[in-house]
């Protein structure tokens, strides 16, 4: 399917994903503004490497994913490269295979992930947002799964993750019609956590990420594990998973520090142990 050689970035020094850090927050910025940050295999593989880097770095306690250029978070798969590959008779759908792998990796990331969405967020871009723990949207955000308009379906997890988030009927409406919704509607149906003015999007997302980074990292990790894992289980099994996570945290230094700080009426200092 899509290869690095099919992407203009492969011939330049422009990385398809920028990585930076502000305090304890790692920032991954999709960096194909000329193509509305459309997805390629190269972009996804860079995003995966940065996820690995974030998880290995003890200084990083939260991650923000944003898009460059101001017009789009991500407009979905790069249909121009897809057309080239179809005309070449390619059989394996490499882009979707890589997308599924990388999105699963992001969903399992032990750090909290916040998507900061401005402008277009379509197709695989929305599916990327669905892997994040929280989503902060600019008031100019537009969300949709338009795959039906090109005879396809959301192949990056959209048919599974979206119904789990907003319910099957609303998810089917978005997928069957392929029509986009604005940020206000996305907030109303529970697709995003909050909507902010476009000019303040990144600072707002970074503020949320910094607040999460200040919390006990093991507690945040175990809460994420309990919620995400519990969605796949019957209630009793989910409650058992919750109990296991609770028992784990009782033995940590951070738990003892949190209790001591509360009793001593001071701010806790969490170290992730």
C-alpha cells in the first residue's frame, strides 16, 4: 500500500510528525499541512516511534497530539497516494494495516493522551482521535467519517471505537451519511470533552495535559487500564480488573505519598513508583 517513496516528505527534510516537549508534556504535531495532515505510512510510523519515545522517557507524563497549519487536524488517508497504489494493482492494504497497529499502540499507551483538534478531522483523523483519552476541540472543528462516499468503511477502528464512545445509533448515522458535524455537536454527543476558541486550542490542550501530568502517574495509568480493559468485559470481570488495579496502587510509593500529603496538608510529590 502507501510507501514512504510515494510521499513528498520522503524527498525532503520535512518530518511528517514533529516532536517536542513542554515541561512534562510531549507534543506530537502532524506535519503535512500542504495535504491537510493526511495520513501516510511514513507519518504513522513516525507517530508510533514518538509514542515509544514518550513512554520510555520518565520526564514525559502526558502527550498531546495536534495538527499543523491551522486548517486541519487530519483530513484522513491521503487519497492521492491511495489512487496511485490502486492503479498499480497493489493488493495488501498497507496503510490500513499500519493504521490499526499504530492506533492500537496509542490506545494502549501508559500515558494520558489528549487530542487537540482544529479544522478538519475526517476519516482516519477522527479514528486517531478515538484512540486518545481526551479531546479538546477548537470551535472551528469539523468531524466526520466520509468513507461511504468513496465506497469504503472506516477501516482504522472507527466502526468499533465510535459506537463504544457515543452509542451505535449516532455512530451509524455519522458513518451511513458520511456528513460532518461541527464542534458544538461533537461536544453535545460526547465525542469531545470541551470546545475552546481556535486561537487558544493548543494552550488549552497543554493546560489539560499539564494538569494530568501533575497527578500520580501510576494511578492515571491504572485508571486508563481499568476503563479501557473493562469496556471489553462483563461487569463482574471489569470489577475484578478494577480490584486488581486498586490493589496494585496500594503498594506504591505514590499512594503512601498521597496519603501523607493529604494528612500533612501539603501538595504531594509523585515519582511514579
